[in-house]
C-alpha cells in the first residue's frame, strides 16, 4: 500500500525532505503529544514553493486528471499544485458546506470519530485519474473516506499524497493498541491505493518552543 514502484526523483526522507522537516515543529495539541504544524513552512515562501515543486514534478510524471484537497489543510496545499499542473482542483468538505454533494461513510481518526466527507457529485467523472492531497496521514481514516467518494463517482485514485506520513500507523504490533492503516484499508477493500508522504516521523524532531502558560486548546480531546 505504501510501496512506490516508480523510479522518481524525490524519495521519502531524502535530502529535500531533511531540509523541509526543519520547518515542521511539533506541539502537544488535541491530546496528542506530537501534533505536526504545517504553519511552520507556510510562512517560509521558499520552503512552501519547494514542496509544491516536488509534488508537481511527481504527479506530472505519473499523470492525473483531477486534484482533490481534503478539509481543511488540503485546501492550502492542493490549489498551488493544481494551478502549476493546470488541472482542476476539487474540495472534499465536511457535511453541510457545499450544495449538490454525495457523502461517504464515517471514519475514525487518531483523536476520535468523524462523520464522512462530501464532494460535489459533478466534479469527478467516470474514469478520472484522481490525486488526493492532504497535509498528513496517520491512521488513514480521512483518506479512506476520500477514496470511497472517488470510487462512488467512478474515478480512480492514482495516489494519496501527503507532506507527512506517520509510518507508525501503517501496521503496528497487535499489542500496541494503535490502529492499523493496513488492516483498515484491507477491510474497506482499498489496499490497492498507494500512499506517498514526503517526510516521515523519523525526521520530525523539531520540538516547538512554547511559553510556560501554553494550553492545549484543540478540539477533539
């Protein structure tokens, strides 16, 4: 599921990833000890542009028809990539945010259950090669919802692309108590969908400097 059979220039945790990882600090947030914040690279135009360039080069090589971004950080990353590739950008949002939609089943995340995503039913067509973009993949719950929507509309997911992939969730030991992305995808019949992340947790060692009165005020405890 996470193997990359293509011989492409940029590799997970390669030299470019090592440089970008410096701009991805982690915070205690939403009850998670290490919540990775893409705001670190968004305020660095050269680093943000480098990420866009890496994704554009990868997916121009693979070939896609439509680029889908997931609510909400996929809305930041997807549009510049879509514009550079001259491909349509499509939003997948929480229920009740757009007209003329179809909805996927609910899904689990590392910090709780979520209702399914929605997409406008006329934005993905039969046979479209679709790239799904998000900032991070952990348990794969959000991605599984997005994949379901693409399949419902007759499209094919070429790949799910994220800046960060947390490998610890791919197939953890049974006694770890952690959800397995591999087993979730097998259960849903979507094991054929590839996931590619530029950076893994192995490189993400930059702890944010926080004030003494910092409070974890994220939703979803």
